[in-house]
C-alpha cells in the first residue's frame, strides 16, 4: 500500500527537479491529457450506437483522425517553428474547446454521424499542432541530460489522465446523457488554454532567426529526415506499433462483444492500460539514472509489448484480456519515453518540430492502414484474427530493433 504514495512523491519530486519552466507546462499538459480520454470514448460510443454498430462507421472515426494529420503534418511542423511552440499550443487548446462544444449539440440530436466525424477531423488538426508544439517545446525548457526523465513524467501524467478519462466518460455517457461528456470536455480544454496563457513570451516563441519562405522550411524538414537513416529506422518501429494500434482501435470493441461483454466495457481496458502505463512510467522516473540507455529501454519495452500482444490475441475471457492488456501497457510507456527521448536527442532543435510532424504523418499513414484493414476484414474474419495480425506487427518492430536498430543507435 505504500508503493502508490511513494510513486506519487517520486513523480512530484521529479517535476520539482525539472525546473519552473517545466512546471508551467506540466499542469496544462495534464489537463489536455484528461480531455483526450473524455472525447475519444464519447465519440466511439456515440458513433457505435447511432450507426447501428457499423464497423465501417467505427473505422471512419480513425480515418477522420488520421487523414488530417497526414495531409497537414508538414505544414504543422513549419507553423509551430514559425509561430513558436508556446503560442501554437495555446491556439490548439482554444480550438479544441470550441470543437467539443459543437460536438455536444450534434450528440443531442442523435443523428449526423458524418458531421460528428467531420468534427473529429477538425479536432485532429488541433491535436496535431498541440503534439508537435509539445515535442518542440520540451528541449527548450529542459536540459538534455534530463530529457528522458521529463518525457517519463509527461507520459506518466498522460496515462494517469487516461485512467480517469475513459471510465468517467463512459459513466457520464450512460448515466448523465451523451452531451454531458462533450460539455465537460469543452470546460476542461478551456481551463487548459487559460493555464497555458501563463507561458512567458521569452520561451513561448521560436528562437529568433531569419525566417526563409514557408515552403523552403518544409522542404528542409523532408531533406533532413530522409538524410538521417538512424531516424528513419527509429521511426519505423513507431510505424509498426501504429499499425498495430490502428487494428486494435477498430477491432477491440468487436472482440469485447465476442467475449460476451458490452461495448462500453472497452473503457475499462483503457483504464487498465492507463494504470499500468502510469506504473511503468513511474518506474522510469524513479530509476532513470540506472537505465543503461534510451536504446536499451526501447528494446525492453518492445519485448514486453510483443509478449502482451500475443496474449491479447489468444485471450478466451475478459480476465485474460485484462491481464494481456496489462502486459502490453507495461511495455508501451517505456517505448514511448525512449522513442521521444531518442528523437529529441538525435534531431537538431531547429528541425525537431518538422521532423516530429513528418514522422507523425507517417505514423498516421500506417495507423490509417491498420484501421482500414480492420474495418474491411471484420466483415470476413473474426476480431481475433485481426488481433493476431496486430501482434505480428509488434513482433516485427522488436525484430527490427534487435537485427538492425540496436547496432545503429550504438554507433550514433
């Protein structure tokens, strides 16, 4: 029983050690993370219900999240670079609040699936700017030696929010009405936007440099990424994980029903995932100095994820599935922490926003592919077969690391 308070104390101690600038960013980041769980579970349940349990409609949610990211990612990276990550994340938070208010009115009407999905696409654009800005802001406010700890704190904060968000959102959806979730989400996002106003201009803006043409900066980002083979290999592991996540996002709600559970019970999987990712992130925070390297952390996380993904595909009951999700969760957060730290370390600060946006766009491509494949194949194959495909993608990421990436990261 003493482990949880001790973990919270370690997290708070790490936040304090990362400095005042990080603390100004950390609070609003946590609020934005809480919103993420609210909105996604509400949209999923509403579309699933109103579309009469259509697999294509559920897959369309994922398409609406991915396609805008794919199209706008190169522009988002340059926008964040020119506007400054602090200013960009403020604008994104206010925009997301407005989208949630609009979604509340659509949810009350019990119709308009196409409109809801269009609003998901608008939210995806704002989230793209927010994520790119967050990634670009962190190396400006935290010294390089503390980047892994800072990333672990942010990942732990995000997972803590996911523990609360999906179950609470599902409860409000069923007990207080579908619009209540979106209204609460809008209020949370507006609060985050107000908190972000505290970011001082001296580090909210981009570094003062002579700004070339917008298109020139975008092309420079492409050339930098293509000319950096280690970054491309690193990103490839993320692509394979994204493909797996895309499959799961569409297939899991159907797999839940095949196990005799309600669709809304998928929220408990999200809470379970968040809890154990939080614990794994806390471990990284507590033992950051004892971890051999971010490359080692990436490999260990991928190995654990591969084991858990295989167990998910083999699950024959809800309890088994929960345990398998726990195993995946234990590996997932270290993978995310290591990936972000390596990306930030290997990339020049002036190119980081653009590289983050471009690799995020490629992540979106394979996520889109995974969600689309799952939506199409659900009409022919059972959900379990798709989870087997998802597990194969994670195993491929581990093989890529062991056979190629580990050595290249050591050389770098």
